[in-house]
């Protein structure tokens, strides 16, 4: 099996490639310096030359706030780029996995969103990711769409690294406490993804670590596990305005994973512990 991973320079792409290599899979990770996914001819030529059996499409424009102002770039990467990748996958007769997001939902209510729930994004980033989903469904008969949330990994920036950095100079922080979701460790997610692409259990999945929390609860647990003496003050979304609207409810049901025999990811607190250990080893 030959696997091509876009977005290798990001948190998830990096760990997917690392996990694939660990299992002895022929896996190639590429970043924007290797391939401009918004260049149609370049995408087709690259896929034709590499002849992958599977394409895991992690590459995306993920700057949620900037997306509200830089709509053209966001659209070109998340929609046109996905269209070109999906078309190239079809031509190469390769399986395609498209990585999507909790931002395709409107964030209303308190119940976890089921896989079949109707997307209704409230921001431009979420809109473009949903358009990407629609393209994958339109162009391919068999596909994996995997929606993820609140991602953290060893490669790149994330909430945990930000909290740890702030803890060096602050002993009290205001953190939003009315947005709920599931932190997701790319190390755990990568293992699931590599398991999934080796099956024909196609469809739409939600994949995140088990359990739900708010950003404030997440921050408190980070400081607790990292032995940092920082007080977290829970504030409302309205007290921390951002350019893009954030969904207040990013809880997602992972029932389809279970129904198809995939092992649920560990609880987010256990994932955090593992991640902090990985960070500490990297520092050494």
C-alpha cells in the first residue's frame, strides 16, 4: 500500500506519516513547498507520478479568524484544492480520506452532533470545509470523511503550547468556559486513521478523544498535570470576542466508529498526559 499525505507540515499530517512509517507502510508526506494544491495541473501531475493507493487529505486553511477576511485564499485551499485532490484520487483509482471539522455544525444545543446531522456552519472556515465535504461526496462513490476537533500534536502550534507559554509569565488567565468539545491528540488520531484506510468501511466519521470539556476546564487540567500554579477564570464567549464565531457546542457522537468496529480514542485527560510526556522528551 502506497499512501500520500497532504498537509505534512501540520500537526495531524506529521503524526499520520510518523504512524504509517512506524507500521512499515510506504507513506509520503508533502507540504505546500512540495505541491501547490490550488494548482489543478500540478495536482494531477503529482498524483499521476506518485501513483498512491490512498490519499489522506490533511492540508487545509485553518486560520479561523483570518478566513473571515482572506476568503479567497481560504476558498482556494479548502474548496478548490479539495476538488483537485478528489479528482486526482478518482483518476488514480485511489482511496481518499478527507479531514473535516466540528466547525461544519452550527454549535447549537447541548447534544453531541451525530454523523448524519445536517451541517450548518456559522463561519467562513466551516463553510469552506463543508463545501469540501460536498465535493468529496459528489466526485467519489467511496470515501472517508473524518471530522475532528480541538487538535493538539507535537508538530506546530496549539492551545496546550499557548497555555504553557503563558504560564511562564502569568499566574491567572481568563479562558472561555461556555464552549464545549473534545480535545484531540494527533498521536491517537493518526493510529485510527491508519487503521481506517486499510479497510473499506467508507463513510462519514467523527473522531476525537473521549469525554467533553470547556476550554477553561481544558486549561485547568493542563496546568494541573504540568504542575503549574495558574488560576483559570472561566469567562463567556461574549467576554472574549473573536473575528469568527466559534460554535458553543462542538460535542460530536462517535457512534459510527464503534458500529464499524474501530476502537474509541483514549479519554482526553489520558491523551493530555501522554502529550505532556512527549513534549518533555522533546525538550530533553
